[in-house]
């Protein structure tokens, strides 16, 4: 059976979606405010849907990555993941599995909205026609979109992680108290520096840097930002690159008949057929898997930096100090703690995210 005849047997749900894609209205220009708002809305809804699907796994993964003492005994096995979720459910109920989720949604909507709309805009600037569809341009577009979204939403991520990290009922903090605590935390150099230690410092440059660098306040809400950026470059870049590449592969014979929707007679010339629900889910799942693998070690470092003030003596650790601490305590494997959960989490999350985004764009007419 050839690809054309297979397209005629598209499932009813996908056929209905294809019918909506008939461009009866005027095409919206990518540079217009209307296009930006619509893609932003689709992206924000996609992010919220994806995060809600994996909310309980996200809570457990944060506890494992940040080495929460109460849950350290559960790390390293699938049974441990289940046991950790059971303990949380036993102590706090279903709400405990979604602790910090409201902050997650508050952060993820603008984050995903900015990420997807930034990708569309950067991609349109880097790739003006099909002759410029190169892996490097796709990678750069995704990386820049990810960094842009992180910069504007990172403080909310720090607050969310701190909320998810707390487990004891009698020591839980309100949102206002956690924000105040993060704001006033200081690195060791500030708390331990005295006139005598400063005078003993042989490097004038080091003293000047210490006096000029932000030691507390709003800078604390960007704790772990540098490793986040380094991690976002491969994660967002590889995710979008893989998603687009998988889309190319699924649109090629002999599999195109199974994973693409039939174009309408009034469709634009040279327009690529949309993927079916199954095709979009597959492309998104593979994209998330590749992106997670490329960026996971830096994600572990970032999580440990974000909760630095909530464990130990409350001092703020730098990126190198955190990496050294992880290596010293757990060795090379410490950088991949919770990776199994990460895989289980990222496959449905990325699949749902890309699927909702693409279908959201279709519903919004972009």
C-alpha cells in the first residue's frame, strides 16, 4: 500500500484536526504581535499541561537530586522511587506529591510561553527558507530560546525548588518566609570575612571582587543561574533540534503515511504536512530524552546550588564548589543521581508539551 492511500485511512481524530488546518483566514505574519501572543499562549498552556502530568515524579526527583536526608535511603532503584512516593502520600496525601506545584505552574507558563515564542522568532530569523534548514541553525535557535526563557523566569524556579525540598510538617515555611530567607542568605566569604582576614589576603584583586560582587539580596534568586544556562544550551538546543529532525524523518516515505496528516487542497504551497497525534508524541518524547541526557549533570549541580541555604550550614556554594562536593561525596555517579526518574519524567513531559503546543497553534490559527 503506498503512502497516499495510507493517508486516506488516517484515524478520525487526526482527520478532524486536519480539517481545521484549512487556511480560511489570512495568514498571520510571524513578526506580528498577534502571532507572538498566540504562540506564547499555546506555549504556556503546553508547559502547564506537561508539568502537571509529571508533577509527582518531579517532586521525588528534586528530593533525590538535592540529597534530602529523609529520602537518601530511597535513591538508586525503581523501588526507591515508588517507596518515596508512598511515604509522601502517607504523610501528606496527594497534595504532598504536588507540593510546590502552584509555584511550578506560576513559573512554567511564562517560561514555556517565552521559550516557544522565542524559538519561533529566532528560528524565523536564522532559517528564512528550506535551504537554511541545517542542524546547527536549529540547535542555535533552540539554545537561544531556552536561555531567554530561563533569564526571565529563574527566580520562580529557585522558589519552587525550595518549596519542593521541604518535607517536615513542623518546619515548613510560607512562600513569604522562603523568599525572605533566600533574600538574606549570604556566602561564606561575607559571614566569615573580618578586617584581619581581609588584611591577610594577599590578592588585592580578590578583595576588590569580594567587595563588588553581590553577596545577598536579589542575587540569591539567581543562585545556580550559570549552570542552568550551561545546561539549557544543550537541553533546549538538542530538544528542538531533535524534535524538528524527528519530524523530518516521520514525514519521509515509507513511514509518512502512518505519521502525517493529509494536506487539504487549499493548503499553502511547500507547506509540510502536520504530524498525527502519534507522530507528534513520538517526536516530542525522543526530543526530551536526548535533551535530558545532554544536560543532566549540570542540572544536578544547579539543584544542589539552589537548596544550598536549606542544608548544611546555610552557606552559598559556587558552581565549582558544588561540583567538587558532589564528586567527593558520591563520585562520578553523583552527577547522574535521579537520571532514571529523569528519563521517565521527561518522555511524557516533552511528548505532551510538544503535542499540546502544536495542537494549540492549530486551534489558534498559527
